[in-house]
C-alpha cells in the first residue's frame, strides 16, 4: 500500500494468474476505488501489502497499511489479509526497466506491477502450502458493510 499511489491487481477465477487492473491515487480516497473494484470484479478476498523493512521491522508505512486493511475489513463482507510486500516495488521497477521502460514512463504502472508480484506470490504460496497467505485482519465490533 503506497503512500502516493495504490497498485491494484486481480487474479483469474481459479486463483492461478495475477494481472494488473489500475493504479489508485491515495489523495483521491482509494478506499472508495477498492470498494468499486470489489463490486465490479466480484472479489472474494482482498490482499493488502504490508510494507516491512528488509530486516522485517515495521516502518512508518506499516501502520498506514494496517489502518487501510482494518478499514476494509470493517467495511467489506469478504476476508482481508495482510501479506509482506518487501521488494515488490523494487522487483517491479527492475522488470519494467528490463522491458525498456524508463523510470519516468513507468511511474503510472510500477505500482500495478508491484501489486501483480504481491498477488502472484500470495497465490503461489497458498497453492504450495494449502493455507491462505499472510495474516487475516479481523473486523472490529460495530462492523459496517457498505
């Protein structure tokens, strides 16, 4: 979950392949955009990236992601999970660079590419372990479903 932009990816109905959807601007209330996409794509679970430092420690962005995930868990009638997103943006930027895109013309899609990497990792992890990835975010009492 970026501080400026939020990349969104989705997978096929069988949970095999992640694909990019769009980038939401944080200044434009991404929660509303996520609600729209959940309805549009009939989403059954939301994965939120949990930004940790390379050594696994929490960062300033970690609290922000936890807060967004908690809000989504309270508002959506589907599970919300936090999954470690370390190095997804770095990997996405490298992949775009290797594909011939400059940093300037990649800005609009790097977050989507990072979301694809995160979701694909979560799908692969679930398929190999048989367990859902990351940590389930429990809704608080007084849950409001929009």
